[in-house]
C-alpha cells in the first residue's frame, strides 16, 4: 500500500499469520486542512467498510490516496491517508485495555478504522471550481 512501492501491494485477500496478525484497530491520519464535507464523507460506515475491504496488509507509515466525492458537479478529491498506528488483540497478556501496537498486520471486516489529523492541507473542494482553482 505504500506509495514508495513500485507495485500495488494492496491485497484485500491477505490473511493473518503469526507474522501478520489481524489488526483490531488501525489509525489513519489525514491532512488537517480537509473540509467538513470530506470529514462527513469519510466518517460513514460505508467509507470505513471500504477501507476494511481494500487495505489488506498494512504497515505503519504506509500511505494511500483515496477518492472522496466533494459533492458538487462530479468533482472529486484524492486524500492521502497514512497508517499511524496498528493494534492487535494481545489475548490479555499485557493486561492493557488498549491493543498491542505492531508494525504490520492484516485488516479484516472486524478491524476498527479511526482517523486523526496530521499537519498539512489539501488542494481541492470548492476551489477546484472557482477562479482561484487550477487552469488547464
């Protein structure tokens, strides 16, 4: 899934193994400058479900750009999501109520997807249709 990979390693058929456990929680960051409309789109069950179906194996630091409808005239915006944290069930071994952080895991239909902001902005939104937007 990393942008630095030369091939598309997104594999929704990836299965958990001892080397690649199943993630119970994945935290994805996005630029803090995304609009309220974008946030309302990605904060839906269908969008989190999309991530559960398509992420496959993930590693901390992986980046994927995903399409988000900006809600007007068929325009869209690609948002860069970065994997910030991956947690797995430790089976109660550490006594922690949080999952155990790991570097690599497989996302499945039960994985919780959460979002956090990171520094940065995104070009797009209404600007793509205004005089301030890009010209071609």
